[in-house]
C-alpha cells in the first residue's frame, strides 16, 4: 500500500469518526431538546386545563361554556389534544381537534402519543399525577394512553358541564411528529456527513498526492540515477520550502559526498597501482640488466643498493596506503601523554641535526608552558612529514621557521612550519591533502615523492584530535599550521607569559 493510500485511509477514518460522533451527539442533543420542549408544551396545556376547573371542599366543577379553552382548537398534527374523564371513567369532554380526528383526518387510535395526566380532587388544590387508572376502550386516547381499559360509556354527553368528587385531565401530542422530525434530521445529517466525507475523500487524496509529489518525484529520479554513468545528476527536488525540500537537499549533498568519495577511490586506485608499479618495474629492470652478463662485485653492490632504496620506497608507500585504507572507526586510539609542547619540539628538532638544511631551521617559542595531551611518536611523524616537505620545496639557505604558540580563546596549541619555497596555487589548496596529489609547481620542479606525506599528516592529526591547515600562494612559500587541544590551565599560563 502506498503512502498516499495510507495517509488517505487514516485521514478518512479519523474524519469518519469525527463526523459520526458529531452527528450522533447532535442527534441526541436535538432529541433531548425536542422532548424537553414537548414536555414543557404538555405541562403548559395541562396547567391551562387545571386553571379552568373549580375546586370546592366537597366537589370539583367543569364548566367549558363559562370558561373558553383555547387549547386544542388548532387542528394541526403537532398540536396538543386533551380529554376529560370523570372519576368513574366516563368521558366528559375533549378538545375540538380531537373531534376532528374522529372524522378520520388524524387517527388517535394509533400508538405513539406522548401523554400527561392529572387528577383533580375535591378539597385538594394541587393536582396529582394519575397512575393505575382505567377508562373506556373507545372514543378516547385508547392505545396511546397506558391506563388500561375500563367500563362505561365513551359517548360524549350533550351537556359537558359536570360536578364530581374528582376528575382526570389528560393532554397528549402525537409522537410521530417528533419522530418524523428526528428521522429527517438523521437523514439530513447522514447526507451532509456522507457528502462531506466524500468530498474529503476526493480532496484529501488530491492533497496527499500533491503534498507527496516531491517524494514521488525524487523516487522517480532516484530510479533513473546511476552514479557511474551520470555523475552530474542529482535527485529532482521541488522548491517547496518545507521538510521534504530539506530532505532532498540533504540527500543530494550525501550523493555529492558519495560521488566525491567514489572519484577519490577511483583516483586512489589508479594512482596507487601506478605508484606501486613504478618501483617494482624499476627493480625488475635493474635485476634483468644485472643478470644479462657477468659484472664486477662493485656493480652488483650498486644494483643491490638501488634495489634496496626502491624497496624501502615501496615499503613506505605500502605502509602509507595500508594506514590510509584503515577505517577511522576501526583504528585504535593511541595512548596519550602530557607534554610541554615547546620543550618537546626543541628535543624533536635534535633528530634533524644531521640534515643538510638544519642550519636553515629556525625554532621559536611564543608561549610557555603549553601542555597538551597527545601521542609523541605520531606527532613526530606529522612534523617530520611537514618539515621534510618544507625542506624539499624550498631552496637551500632560505629559512624554515618552526613556531610554537598558544591561542587562549580557542584553547589550542599551535605549531607553524613555514618556508619560502615555490608555494601552491590557490586553486590547488583544496586538493593538496588528497592521496597521490602533487601540485603543479612540485611536478614542474621534478622533486621526488609519492604524494602521500601530507595525506598521512592530515590523517594522523585527526587521530590526535587536532587539525592541519595550510596557507600558501604561488612563489610565496607555504605555512602549515597544526592545532592541538591544550589544557585550560596551561593556556592561561601561556597567555600570561606570552609577549603578545
């Protein structure tokens, strides 16, 4: 089942429950209200009849000729009808509309009447409800009046004036009118609710399809998408300005990152195969040349030394490739040590004392102490790669500056390694840390290298929870900046002792 159908069914089911509950509540409220109005109408009519009687200590008197009673003159089917019985059940009087009903225009012999009766007795001025009383079987409200049957005449006397010890006044109204109105109300509510539900079903499905159109469009474009054959295409995202657009944009960004990763992987595989093939081919060529004829021992030694150099280069490339191929999640976190970065860097530089460019290296500490928690061996490998890169791409007798500083606001320890070499074009700065990438200036100078040193340094800096950045320009030299988290106490001490 599609998402559109599920949303439509959920919406229609909820709307059906709301409409059904509202219709039922309205029907019950209308029924209760109409029955209350009917009871009030019957009670008002009964009070009018009670007011038309005369109550004496020894008898009650009914004189319709002297007291004109307007109740029951209207012959409408929704009007009140009344009837008067003597204490023995004899019919004494009835309303004019009941007389008309006798002629067949309205049958009062059918069930479905709402009734109210009161007994008026001599010496008692408050009427009492009538219970358990019987009356004649014809000429009165027969079936509708739940009072049983009685003996006596049901013919209306000529003289409707009478006196007796008590009399029974009964008023009634046809329940069929109330039922007809409630039936019509139920029918109309059903029709209106059904119409609203049907319109909501059509409109709701249209709205659901329209609201989910961006998802359908993205799904259709995703089915046709092939990262390898169409690297420039992305999901078709409609500018709806809502969460669906955010989802599409985020997914397109993910696709862009995936494509970039695939491109890097393909380039990495191609470059790696080339870099591995070159030293192997060179070694095999040297071996084949050496084996063609007998040579002096010195020449064999020279070939073996060349093969050794190529082997070490190949080993370094393989180690770097294996390290870079490891997932960061699977790599073990190295054990940290707390060191004073300034003192440690001064000791680290002693390992470069035998380097031909050692005299060009200038070391400076701008803040001390700068205590960091790091892995000294990995940090040394990072700085070795950066310092070797600075010496390789700068001319002899030009300074290579190594500076240790502290940024108190960001609580970062900073190591800068700057040279005055060939530099890097601004358009190449974003690619300089990619595996096997070498800048145009480096290739033009013909400097040896596999293009993995900076990539390895970047990865190792990430392991050390730091960052590596570069600022450079063509023919202006390069400055590599390593930032490591520093302890807050040492950063405040370094700031207090810093000359800046």
